[in-house]
C-alpha cells in the first residue's frame, strides 16, 4: 500500500452543475412547450461529460502534489474507502498522479491493478443511475490508467447510448422544474450512498484477499522453516556418524600407537613450559600429541590430536615433544602421548 496529498484544482463537474443543466432544460420545455427546443440540452450534457478526458482525469490540484504527499493521500484515501470518489480526493487519482511521477514504481502499478475492477463496476452502476458526468469522469480515469482495458470501449459505448436514451426520454417527458430538481437530489443522494457501499464492499474484498495472501506467505515460510529444520537434523546426524567413525579410527590408531610406543625407550622427555596466562588464572588441562620418532631417536613430526581445553596448551605441548629424544629404532615409529598441565605441580 502507498501514500498521497493534493494541490491546484482542475475543472470538476459536481452534482449541482448537472442539476442546473437539467433544470434549465425543464424550464425551457415548460415555457415554450416545443419539442424541437429540447435537443439543445442533450449536447450540453454530453459536452459537460466529455470535458473530462484522460489528460484531465487527474486534476491539476492532485498532479501538483509532491511524491511524498501523494503517497500519504493515497494511503489515507485507500484506508477510508475513497477508492475512486469523490473527484480530486480518491485513491485512483492519487495513484495515477504517482505513476506519472514514478513510471517504474511496481507498488503503484499493483495498487492500480487492484483498483481498476472496482472502477469498472462503478462506471456501469453510474450509467445505470444515468449519472453520466460521474460515469464519464470514471471512464476517463480508467482510460488514463489503461487505455487498452478490455472493458473501455464497451463502457464508452454504453455511456453514449444511455445518454441518448435519457435525452430522448427527457424530450418526451418534459418534467417540471420542481420534479426534475427533486429527482436530481434523490439521484445525488442515492449516488453517494451507492458509492459509499460500493467502496466499503470493495475494501472488504481487498482486506480478505490481503489476509489470504498473508496466510499463504506464512504457510510458505513455515514450510521453508520445516524443510530447513529437517536439513539441519540430517546434517547433524551425518556429523554424529562422521564423529563416531573418526572416534573409531582414532581408537584404532591409538591402539596401534600404544603397541608401537612400547618399543620406544626415552632418553630425554623435558616437561613443557606452562603458559603464563594459564598459570596466572590457575587453569589446568591436557593435550594428546601424536608424534613420529625417526630412526635416530629424534621427533620428526608432532601434532595435537585432542586438547582440553582447546588451544590453551597446544603450542607448549608440541614444542616440548619436538625436543624429546629416544634410543635409535630400526624404523620410524608413530605414537601418541597425553601431556597433563597442572598449575599445582
């Protein structure tokens, strides 16, 4: 949903103009009693309706508003169910003005797509009420929004045909000015009531659709989370299996190393230096080191297999093992030793 506001007005055709127009026609008919004078009013009504074109459908007052003002006004009109009426203060006009300023805004285009079906219905109902000025205004908005809309040609033809029928009926009936004014007042009242109900119904449908969309999105998110959870559990199971295999291999290696270590005879195994920080904090631990003794009795390679806690004593343990010396052996021997670190010793 977006926002909007307002600025200099463009020409509107409020209900009082239509009343005065029809009232003038009725007075002329009553005064002269001539059928031939009635047709002059029909072109006038058509001119009034035709004055609203796609180019003037959005008033200059709305067009002059800033982008931020238009967004705010559109949001407010949408929330208050002023979807396409009244003129100069409805969501369709605000979004059309926004589209003129921001042609590529996807949110604005989406809002117009949502609003156009209600505008089409409103045009048809305006024609059925014979409220041709309102029908023409809404048709101009529809044409500006989508000049190739599939219903546009039909709606324009319907407005023209019904206007002709109404003009002919007016000629035939020659209602009195008082009767015509009363009818127009009732028409205006009914139009406002219909518009209010239409927009409320349209807003309810939109709200229902939005709720359905949110629920669908939530379901997709829930499904995605469930899939991610299953994938995570599978990865954890694979890691546990890998750890078990590694532990089994380590046990086998340790067993082999212990048998090999029994062949070694140590000549010198200096103790490792105790890390100063661990000593100050009174921290203890142990490190299991795997190392290889060459044929000359020196340690040729050493690595940490396991440390608790990790990385605190690793370096000193490896440095100490590299200094160890053993009696020469016939072939290189790889073994493991666990070195303990106790600040109390």
